[in-house]
């Protein structure tokens, strides 16, 4: 999967005034991406792209007339409303006021790979156009991905990958948790994964490599790991990195930047941001013996 943003099938540009506020172009996201746009009131035509696109309305409601393929909706576009535009389809929107759109794209390769890993038929990979779609679990994942885009320091790529996979699963209308036969990782598999994480905390970890270690698809691995450990994969990795950093800070033998790298953080400020978010203290507080928030 490439990391480039989607290209229009035709050279027809977006019509209407729109200003990009945020973009994931500088992040190492693969097979998906996101942007935030400020869109002026009026008519906007969006050309067909090679990727599936999802637009999430952010902020106060606006009156809108929307078209995609044969679907048409005249409605009040509210915060959290989702428009799904499949690959190869164009869209048209007419808004009565300025609005903000959180736009996420997914490559067809990512969607098909997710469906294959889930053991679904090829028909499941067919994403259909929908206007003003609302799905609570999809929204939770979308807002979390938006928070990553807005953050001064993005979390590990592993976290964004988890969110994108969850969004794809919801888009194709299936729930990975329907597998009732196997609800947790076996003790041996769990130990193998945990040991691997511990041995490679200072390296970039991906869902794909951890799932392969457990001989599972990425979606199934995510669910079984959460059921086994009581928390998502990315959360477990972050907590273990924070615990290693905390131990090294107490020992006081390395510099802050060295500790950050030893614990698997991109740099010192990345470690500090996570420590403040999770424990409510800075690395310097820990080094000076101040207690962390429980």
C-alpha cells in the first residue's frame, strides 16, 4: 500500500471554495489518510477518485442538498453525519452556510485486505454510497483519528492503523466480534506476543507483524488481544513504554533523550506528551521523585 493521497481519476478539480486546515500527508499512514477542510457556502462538485472517501460533518448544522451516484438527500447536515463516496464515484454538495469537513480516504487495497483477513467474501469489499450515515462505533473511531490529526505530537502509527481498520470494518457493515468460537488468545500465543513486544519496545511495532506472530488476521488479533489483556494493543504498548521510561528515569543514568529512544518514543517531547497525558506528570517530575497520578 502506498502512502500517497488519493488521485482523481479525471483531471477535473474540486469546484467551490475550500481551504485545507489539516492533513496527514506528513504522517507515516499507509493505505489511508485524512484531511480537514473549511468549505464555503455554495455548490461543490467533487470528482471521482481511486480511493473510497468518507466525509464527516464537524460543527454546527447546515442545510444541504447532496448527490452521489443515484443517491440524493435534502437534509440538515448535523455534527457527526457521514457521507460515503465509493471509489470511482463523484459527488455534489450544496450547503447554505460555511462548514467544516473531516475527510478520510481508504485505498481499495486496504479494504480488500481487511475483508480477506476477516474471511469475508469479495462482495463484502464493495462499499456502497450512503448519505447522512450515522454509526456510533464508526464515529468514535473517526473522532479519535481526528484527534491524532489535531495533536501536536501524533501517537504511534500503530494507533492510527488500529483506528483505520476499525473504520473499514464498520464501513463494510460487519462486526469482527461476531466470531464466538474464540474469544481470547491462547496462553502460549499471548506470552509469545507479550515477550516480543517487551523485546522490541525500542523499535517501530506494527499491527501486521504482531498479528502474524499470533498467526491471526489484523482485525481478529485486535479483538482477541483486547479481550485477553483488557486493553487495545496500542494502549498496552504505550503503557509498557511509559513503564520502561519511568524505570530509567528513576535510575538516573541516562539523558532524557536517550531514555526516550530506549523506551521506544520518537523523541523526548513525544515521551513527555504521553507521560503527561497518562500519568499527569513530566519526565522531570519522575526523575525528581514526584508521584505520578494513579
